[in-house]
C-alpha cells in the first residue's frame, strides 16, 4: 500500500511541476491589474512573474519578435535605456514564437550582446493571454501590477523614460 501511495505522490508532483501553473487573460486597458503569469527563459526554465519582478518597482514588458524590423530598432533603444536604468525598473522582453524559434532568438540576443532580461513565449500563452496583435508592444505596470499604458509601436529611449516615470 505504501508503495502505491508513494507512486501516486510522485505522479501528482511530477504533473504539478510540469504543468503550466498559471494561464492568464488580461485586457490591456489602463488601470486593469496584470495577473501573475509564467515567464520562460530561453533555456525553458519557468518562473512566476511575481518571483521575478521586484514589487517595489514599475515593470516594463515588451512583446517582440527578432525578425521584426521595428522590434530590432526598438531593442537598440531599449538596450540603452536598460543599461542606464536596470536598477530602477523591472524589465522583461518576451519574444514570440510566430515565424521564429528559440535558436533564432538566442542568436539574435547573443549577436547584439543584449543584457536585458529575455524570455520566450514557448507555448504562445503570453501572446494569446494579452491579445497582442502587433509587435513591438510595450506594457508598463505600476508597483501594484496595474496597467499604466499598453502601446503597440516603436518607442525610443525617451519614450521608455517618460512612460516609466
């Protein structure tokens, strides 16, 4: 009996840790609360957003694609902003999987020597849950995960600064 109980516990634990613990849907409107969600690093490691983001800082989430010319330009602007402000704000750049791959994103990040935090939307849940239709899309959250702004289009370094103040 103990043997079966142990096997059952192992099965339940392995299912719980392999399943995506948080599915989410959010209306990207000012004042809406951005729910906790799963971020996946380029190595496939999963982390809850509430564990990654410092609760005492505003957060910038950028949904992007490495093949997108507008995103490529904006990533250069974001890199400048991030190097000057990485201790002031939470930043997460989530690359979509459409027309891409993990290897392409890794190559793009490595080639450009970007240091901002990069994640990959392996399952498509970030794109689906936010309803983002255009990349780049920039989402700014306050310290309480309330949406300050959600903007589809290119931001320059000054736009990152003014929207995160």
